């Protein structure tokens, strides 16, 4: 979020100076950009407070796609595919790292062929193919950081990051 401090009036071609007053940030990366099924993905979540004020009630929420959780550090409160870290207070210019390792499950590619016909007056021929194959499989993983700063009042802020990897 940005604060604007200016005493400028309505002047053509004037420059308005702005400054950052608070800034929670988060970035999620994977150890590579493509994976095979039955492999592990190591996600690194870096987060911090780039502002000059202390952030309070800071929480990080990570929503996992359809993968199996292998390990996480530090420990988390999780409910299904939603993991939450209660960071609490995050001092100015402080940061941290979370590591999440997930496993991409095997998925059988099964094809079905069906052929049928109808007899009677006229002729109908029906053929279908059903498949569990994915055209361009990928996994997108989202993470969010939220908290508030106290200035004249409580000011809530948040930031979101995502990472998409390709399944080959």
C-alpha cells in the first residue's frame, strides 16, 4: 500500500512524490519449472515486512493443488489442502522462509472406446472415446500473507504470490 504526501495544487505537468508507508511481501518459488508425475516439488516461500512499521497478526495461508504433502518447515496448522502459519508480529525489515515439499501423485492414463449402433428405419452409428489424459497438465499453487499496521487506526494489508509448474 502506498501513502501520498503532497501539498501540490492543480498544476499541469507536476510530479507527485509518493512514499511507501507499509509493505508486507511474499514470494513463492519452486525448485524447477517442470516435473514428472511421481516426483516431489520443493516450494520455498519467502516473506517479510519491507516497511518501517511493525506488522501485527501476520498470517500466511498456502493453498495446495491436488498433491500429497510430504513435509513442511516450520510446522503449520493445516486443514486439508489449506495450510496456515500464524507469524504474529513481524518487525520492520524482518523476513522469513517456509519450505513445503509435495508429491505429484501418479495418474493412470486410461482410454475407453465405445462403439454402438441402432437398427431400424434409418441407420445410426455412434462412436465415442473417453480419456483421463490431460492436454497440458500444470499445478498452480497460491500463497497469501496478511496482517495489519497501527497508525492512526488499524490498517489491514495483504499480498499474494503464486507459482505454476508444468507436469511433463
